C-alpha cells in the first residue's frame, strides 16, 4: 500500500501478518526503509524513529548504497553509506505479489544521469517474522558502462537512528576451535556521551565494522549480527546467507548543518565565524550489510546493460530482545531451507574422527567401533578422513576418492555392509572442492577446472582448489558422488573444506572477487543438484570444523559440525554460541566420551552433544559396560528431546557465554504443537572452579509454576543438583565440589 502525505512524502507499507516494513520516499530523495516492526502491533503505537527520551528523528539512510569510482561518496570515508549514487536514486515503481506462502515486495529506483537501475526485492513466508532481501543493479541499454565497487544487500536506519547513544553492535569473533565468541560494542563511547550529550562518541567518518574473507564465511566472524537498544532491549538482527566473503557495519548518520549557520551566511564573511555551532540532536545511525566489496575482497563488476548483478541474500528481523530477534531468524531458516526426509527423523550420527580414530580408519579398528556405536543407539555411522589413502598420510592424496585396499583387506564395501547389518546407514568423509597434489586428478583434470591467479593454479597446503564454474570440475565431482552412492550405498557425506584460495580467481572473471563469488554460487547449485539426484542422501556441512557455517550452505545442507575443539571443557561455550546463527537441529555438537573418563565427565561431554544435534564419537569400543550404558542413556535422552529442540527458540539464561564463565547455560523454548505440550529444556555446565550456585533468567516462563524433571543423566549417576523456581527463572545449586559437571532438565508448566 502506498500513501502520499500533505508534504509530498510517499509511504509504502508491506507486511506478512508477522513483520511490517515501512518505506518513505519523495521527489527529492531516495527510498528509505524507515520502520521494521511486529505486524501484530498497532502501527501508531510503535515507531522506529522514536528516541529513548520520547523525541523522534528522521531516518535518512537510503535503501540502497552503490559505490562506483565514477561517482564516489558525498563524504570521504571507508564506510558504505553516503554513496553519491545511493543518495541520487529516485523511486520508479513498486509491486507486490505472492508465490504460494511467500509474499514479495519489489521496489525499483533509478538514477537517470548514470542509467543505474536498482531493483530491491523483499520476501517473507506468511506468518514468519523474518524478511529476506536482495538488490539487483543494472544500467539502461543506452547508458555508458558503470564500474561498481560495492552494493548493499541491506541498508537502513530503522531502529538504530532513534537512539544512537544507546545502540550496541553484537557480533561474534570466531577462529578454528574457538568459534562463536559473541560480544557487543557501543556505537558511541558512553563516557564521552555522558560528558557532552550532543557530542559524537565516534567520528562520523568511521564505523563499527565486521568482515570475513575468502571462502571461510565464518573464518573470522560469524555471518550474523545485531544492533540492540540497550535501554529497551529491542534488537535488529540479520544474517548473511552467503558461503563467501561479506561485511557489515554500524555507523553514525550525522545531520550535517542542523541548527548551524547556513553556508550562504558564512561565505566571504567579513569576520571570522569561529567554531561550528551545529545541532547534533538529530544525528542518527545506520546499518549496512554487504557481500564482497572492492576494498576488502577485490570484488568489482562493470555494468553494461547485459550483465545485471544481484547481491548476496540477507535476512533480517526485529524483536523485543536479542533472543527473540534471533528466534525470528531461526523461524525464517526453518521456513525457507530445502526440505529433506531427515528433518523429521533427525538421526543420531556417529563419526569416527573426533578424539577417536583421528583420520586413521582401518578395518580392524572400525568393526568393533561399529558394533559399539550400534549398541548405544547410533543410526548413521560415518567413516572420516583417510578411507581412500594407501600412504602414511591422507592430506595430499585427496581428490580421486577410490577406497584404500591396504586399510580394508576385505574391501571398504564389506565394512559398509557391516554398518548396514548393524542397522545403521553408512557414511563417508569427503572434501569435494580440493584435489591433492599427489592425486591422479591433479594431472588428469585441465587447468581450467581449478581456481587460478595469473595463469597458475592456486595452491594451498598441498591442495589445488576446484572451480565449480567449470564443467570438468562438476563432472569429476558428480562421478565421485554417484559412484559412492550407487556402488557402495553411501547415505551420508561429511563435506569438509580445510583450505581457502585467498581473494579468488581471475580466470574468466571481471575481478578476482567476482570470480570467487560466481564459484561460490556454482557450489550451491552443484550441492542442490546432488540432492536432486539423491534426495535421501544426508549432507553435513563441515568447513575445517565450522569455518563455513552460513545459511547459504545450511539452507541446502542438513547438518553443521560446530567445531574441531577437542577439549570437552572448552566445547560448551562454542556449542551454545553456535545456536545464535545455526538451527539447533542442524548444530552437530560433538560428544566424545572416553574409556578413562569419570561419570561426570561423560555426562559433561554428552550434554554438549544434547545442546542441538547429537554428533556422537569416542572410543566406545574400549569402554566397559557401565560407561557404554551411560553413553546409551545420553543417546536415548537425545531421542526424547530432539523434536522439541527442533521447534524451539534457543535462549541464553546466563547470557551469551565466554571462556571466562564458570557456568554456561542454554534453554530451548519449545512451544506446544500437535499433541506435544509446551516445554523448556535447560542444559547447564559448571566448571570445577565455579561458584556452586547459578541464577538463570527465564523470562519467557512468566510467573507460571513449573514441574522440573532431570532428563540426563539418569538417576543415581553423579551428585544431586538442587533446582528452585525463582522470580526471574531458576536457581541451580550444585555440590560445592571441585568437579566439572553438567545436567539437562525439562520444565513444563503445571
């Protein structure tokens, strides 16, 4: 719906019954996304332009920012706002429609002087409080070519413009085996703001910026973030749905000259004017979210009317709290990911790598491990790295994917048959995008099948990297997958990705970063093709642990390993932090009990696996019956809770965790559905040095009385922990012993 007000400002309102967007535009300015709100609330009662003190500020941030060297910015900076093209775009048309349950809004803007046309599309599943957006840019057919260095997927001042003094940026630094370190930073320095209420805490030419590089989309930081009003808790959250490079930023939007003396009065004045006398009370803020850019990722394109460019998808939402906002994004993931039969089964997968065989599988070691895994209730069994290697190491021989005859004297097929006879589906590790230097494929495939720079293949740690734009590369991988599925009956692949190619490829590409972006998109197309041919095949997304945990991949694949972290005491922080941007039913959190572990340590590592999708490992073949029974009880606890977790909103009762925390907790808020009642599943881990008491905030329970049931471990295992319902949620008291421990509970309303 479009409405024109008395001063010539047109408003576009659009919603899907759960989330409402409002846009403004006028003849003298670009379209602006000025409000993002809960569609169930009265529009007159909510406004993203209301400041914390009750005043209001205009949202000036354009809907689209386009950086071109031919037009530049209106203010020199490193930022992705105030681009000359973004400010000069003008509304051309809008349209709405639906495709089944998906509603869409299209807004077209144009810049006559350059010929630029920007078409922004918003999509939302009916009844789901999350919106996905992309922008496609091109130039009119009779325009000069236009080089582009950056274009936003999402740009808005909604929510953040209202109270820049109160806005915090949430983001998660990440690294191999140290993922998901969520933290927040204020947009403005609180000390400086309190000294002078009109002062800017950060220079308006700077910004708070987060970025990732190359093809590890979560190799530096997670592809998700949020801007939160610390006074109200209201949160704008977003996720970048791309398996490559990206950046986002939160910055100030100064209202230049507001309250000051006009330039016409100062120009050629007879007396010095003195210091500026501007009024900063109308300063705001903005959020910009982008895929690859020229400055950071060597990405650029030239628009010539024949090659439109579409940005990487970004989904966004708002919520009254951090947990609620990311819960809305989780609902969006569930509504838009590729459907798969395993989504209802959620099978327990045993993998032989982590703290078990460590990439050295052999027939003699696997057979007793398979029997033990079946005995504790595993439903899939994956043989990890090394199954194809006849040498002393498996790293450089990847790429041919032919079973080893030395490791499996009876043949790999016989081991996979044994997995099936024990009632499990067999799986294999695969790193499809790389070819080791000692493999036959390194010589048989043409150079055009590989990512290149300056006419040579990109080589990283004894591996070449395939270019999935290449028909030869895709044919090589199709033959591999179809052979392993068709001849060996493989039903699960752990898809790893341990090396990256840098900025990209300059072969048949307008820029290095553009070549990489096209490769990333070709990879997603190839994965979808695999599942089209083999719809029951389960694919795990592993990228050197969790270095590529983005919804670009997880919108297609079924499971995500959350880390390569091998210390059970460090893993809960990673496992809980992953639940912000990965669906819990996709978050493969490792449980790796050992024959020499105490009961409490087996419970500790098992609870990590229970906090999402149990990913079982451990030397089960060396365990006594008591320990095997405890592991089996953990698998049974997962079976009893996995469907509730798969419909839940993760909440963080003691806050997002850090490695300094003595307690780490998570609550899975699962609403009633069908015949299943509403319930909250709580998992708590305590380090040996921590205070024995923890207070858990569970505001979603309100003041209801609850029944508390211990789900894991079984009665009689470990010491008793005491739980008491408190006004804010729950009080947990563990024995005052210097022993690490963990427990899982179910809370139901009485």
